[in-house]
């Protein structure tokens, strides 16, 4: 599946659950990683992490749910980004 198709599916799914672009990018990375497109997943996670960092500034200090959501998304994106880095570092069989 082309990355554009995965992204077009991820954006509405993200909006359905009130998630911004960072969630759509994370879902795109997940879809690419699941499909075995590690080279495409890595930049999706990098963009997701960059937008998550920017999103931290927009969350109110007393919004515990928002902070928990961001922490969960950051852990998810960092973990899967690390998986892509490790897979890319391995020699091809």
C-alpha cells in the first residue's frame, strides 16, 4: 500500500478520535511498519515526534488527560522509531 493511501486513511481515523496530525503521522508509521516498509516508517515517526513536541506547548497545565495522551503517543512513537532504526541497521538477508 502506498504511503499516501495509509496517510489518507490515518488522518480521518485520527480526527474521529479528536487526535491532531501527530496521531495521524504515528498511525502512518504504524501502517508502514506493519507493511514492512521500514524506510517509510522511520520519517513518519520522526515527523510525529516533532509534532508531538510542538503539541506539548499547546496543552494546558491542568489538562491531565491531554498530558497523558501526549506521553503515551511519545512513548509509542519513540519505541517504534527505535524499532525502525534497529531494522535498518541490520544487514539484508
